[in-house]
């Protein structure tokens, strides 16, 4: 007795598990159907997708499984939108249908269901054979069905008709692949027996979506209209195109049966008689007929669900965590003033903390590119310092400029030694060139801080556009206010360097040392120096105290001849008429002739003509330049000035390279880090502004609502998965199909059980 009870319990277990698992998956289908496409894309639920060519008998198979005539039929394409058909078995005798797009409406007449499918198809795909990938979801409640979800996909067609585009075949194939490519999908590949199975569109697509054939069930329809003397036995046995889940043969209702409203029950009785009387199908009862297809689908789907259950739980849990995190980021709407104030303070605090972290490099370190404080350091060292080091202070100073400056410094009497004024004029000019790049460096750092401010709390501030705009304005104004003292300080630093030329600096090269360097430079460029240069140098060393090694400032650095030649600017030529000569060197001379010579006489009675002949001086030209001929002394003096300018410029440049970044960091960067939080609170934390600044956009409100709905759906799906029986995860292959009823109504002469049928 105990063994008999155990056997009975064992036999009943699969049915119990199946009755528990498949309805739960159907519930999950309903739950996940409430999600939009993006949210539901990550959770693919187990389902059966029916595919096949146009007029392959696919719709007849689905109607046979339901036991009712409810699908639009016709000679051309009828299924023009994916129909998700969920069959729900219940104990009541009533049968009805419900559409997801018409909640609460019950369709008791299956003709009305057919018209509703046609109407909804026309709404999306148009009334002239158009195709759409938007689903129609139909749930049918009946005591004569098995618990299963089927997807009826449009049939493959090659020739466009009506409003169908020229690439209709490609579009339908793409739509079908979107369903069958997922491992969660069982493929019901429907092929007519009166066509070559090797060229079956359904099997070709199934092979693309399921290369190893582990998820594909072959259905061969229209066996009763094959050519006389032929049969589908080898097809059903898998000898032609093997499938791991095997094949099932079906006898469809003919178009004549449909036209004369022959019932599904009559068609099933005819099918049973066909297989029982035709010798070719003897011994193949486990793979012949709609009842066997229903049993097989039920068992395969059950096994498929239990195999996918752990992964399904993991995917739903992962999506639940992600959506919950996003929901937490949106937060709840604060209603009270105190709550809004706390929220604003938290946002301002987090913003300033994020700003400081990005400047200091304490935020999430990017491996793609430099960011934050690293870019500031790059600007200082690789742009500012490097640019200053590449400047040649004498590049834009010509030798003529130096000669002109030296001669202008001589004044009216000339100087015995090389004056320091040309050096100071030229070096100030070069120091002044450092102002623009220094100010540009400050502007670059300002721009980087603006970028950093825009990158802080981007996602959190996105839902508060007014707060984001006001924070942006406040931060920009504060940074601009910090830029001004930085620029002022930089200007003062440059001006201080220009106001005091410290030739006593320990690194400055002056005095006799610069003479030696200039002499060496002259020798290397021109060969032996002339004797006059050596005399000048000797005179300088004997008569002038040159402070060189200590770098002390001197009033003269080189002894020199005061005679200088000058030439007029091009275009001026002195008059060389007879009786007239010009005396050189009289730059301030004036014409001595005021009348005729005959009237001019000496007071003592002597005639001027008897004393000397008349000398006339022309006015000096408006522009004078040094003569083009350079002497050795000129070259040496120019070399000395250049060396002095380069030496002192290098001293100032190094000082600027150090002082400018410090000024920028003090007045702009660090000042912003220290005071930004206080400034934002002072500018924005006002009770009268809270409502405006924390007002969310309509898009954010809609998004929050959708996230809340998605979270509720996923939580419900998670709870549903927790209801799965533990034994469902332990099911194995090999259960006998005889333990499962077909779900179809009992028909006299039609067996609902098949003790010989074993799942492959």
C-alpha cells in the first residue's frame, strides 16, 4: 500500500508542479507587460513563438490548441502584428477573452475577439495589409486549454502587397528574430507538408535563432493534402532535418472547412481518424496530432521554465536593484519648507564637496583623460612655464634697435662708457611681454574651474532647472570675482619687476664677466678682434670699476669712443653746389645768412667777403638713424647688451614662473574652494526662493512616476518568483507525457492520453 501511494504521489508530482509553474510564468507575463520596452528588455520570460511562411497553417495550429475559431483568416497575410496569446485554464465551464488594451472588458463571443484583433491591427498597421511590430496581448480563459503563452508572429512573405514596403520580407524576418534569438524562447517552426522541408522559411529562421536546434519544435501541417504515395514519416522521425525536440504532424482545417464553419472538435476527430487509418503513421502516435502537440508544448515549456528559473531570478533581482537605485536618486518630493531647506542645504554641501574633490583629485579617477586639478597642473607646467621658456628675449630686438638706443642714451655730449639706460629700456620691454601670457594663464584656469563647476552633481541638478541655473550664475559670478584680484596681482608682479631692475642679483651676469662673454662671442663669430677693441677693453678695465662676480650695478660697463656717425633717413641728400660745404656734427646749427653778402660788413669796416667765403647749413632731417657701417666696437657693445638682457630676463622669467601660479592658486582656486559654500548659502538659501529652485520639470515628474511604476512591477515580479515551488528547480527530463492531459475537450473516439508518448 505504501509503495502504491508513493508511486501515485510520484506520478502526480509533475502535474502539480506544472500546474504551479506555468500559471506563475503567465502571471509574470502579465506583470512584465505593464513595463515599457526599455524596462522589459532586460527580462526575457519563457514563451513559445510560432513562426512560419504565409499560408503555412500557423493560425490553424494556434486555433486548434485553443479549440476555438478566433483568428482573422484569409488567402493573404492575416497576422500583421505580433499576437501574444495567453491561455489560462480554469474549472468553470465559461470561455471568454480579455485584451490588455481594453482592461475590464470581457469578450464572451469569439467572433467579437476576431473583430477586435482586426480592428487593433488596422489602428497600428493600417487597413491595407501593412505590418507593425507593436504587440496585441490577448488572454483566453477556458477549461479546454493548457496553461501556456504563445506568440503568433506575422508570416514570412516575399511579394509586397497593399501598403507593404518593398522590403517587407526583410522587416518581417527582423521582427521574428527579435523574439526567437533569446534563449528564453521556444520556437514553434510551422512548415507545410506539401512544400520542400529543406526550403522551409520557418526552419531556416529557426536555425539562425537557435543554431543547435535545442529550442525548436518542428510542426508539419497539411499532411492530408500531400501527393498520393508520399508521406511525412521521415520528416516526423527527424531523418531529414534533425531537431532535438522533434516534430509533430498536424492535419489542418481546410479553407472549405472554415467556409462551412466546421468546428475544431470535428477537425480533431478527422485528424485522429486520419492518423489511425493511414499505415505510414502507425507507431508514430506520440508525434501526430494536436493533442500530442499540446502535451509536448506543455512539458517542454515546463522544463524550459525550470531550467531558466535561476537566471530569471538573477536578472529580475539585478534590474530591481538598478531601478531602486535610480528611484532613490530621484528621491521623494519634499513638501514642507523645513524639508525643502534641508534638501537645498544637502545639495549645496554635496556640490561644494564635489567641486573641491575634483580640484584636489579625490573624486573618481578617470583612466581616459586628465580632469580637474590635473588639468590645472598641466596648464601651469606644460603650457605656461614651457611657453615662457621658449621665448627668446632678443628675438624681436634688432641690432639697429640696440645701436639706436645706445646712441640716444649718449645725449648731446656723448658718453665715455657704455650706458646702462639701453639695457634697462630693452629689458623692461621684454619683461612687459610676460604680462599677456600670465593673464592668459589665469584665464585658462578660470575656464577650467567653470568646467569643473558644470561637471558637479550634473544628474542631481538636472531635475531642478531653476536651481541649476541660479547655482551656475552664482558660481560663475564668484569665479569671475576671484579672477579679478588674481589678474591685478599678476599685473603688480610684472610692474614690480619693471620698476626695479635689480642688477645686484646674485645670478645676474654683469661687469667684466659680461665683457669676457661678449669678447668670446665676438671671437667665435668673427675671428680675431681688432686692436681697437682690445684697447677699448684695456681702457675699460683700467678706468672703470666693474663689479662682475658679485653682480653689483655699475654706471658704465664698457669704455667707448664718443664719435658716432649718423645717416639721414633714405631719400635725404646734402647739397653739394659749388661754393657751399657742409660741416658734419653740427646737429643744432642754423643758417647764418639773413641777407645779401654785399650788405654784410664788419663793424670795424672790414668786408665779410674778404674774411671768408659763405657757409650754408641745411636743416637736419626729421629722421636720423645710425650709419649702416658697424665697427668692431658697435658689435661688441651690441653683444654686451644682448647678454645683459638675456641674463636678467632669465632671472625675471623664473620669478614669474613661480609667482604667477601662486597668485592664481591663492586668489582664484583656493579662494573658491574656501568660500564657495558660504557664497552659495548666502545667495541661494532663502525661504522665499525654495519653492522656485526646487521645482521639478514635467519630464522629471513623469520619469519619477514611471520609475515608481517600474519598481512596483519588479517588486511584484520578485514576489511572484518567490512563490515558485522549490521542487520546480529540481525537475529533470524524462517525464512521461501520459501524465498530462491535452487540455482539449473530450471527443468521442479521440484519446486524450498516450501511454507510449515519451518526451525526447
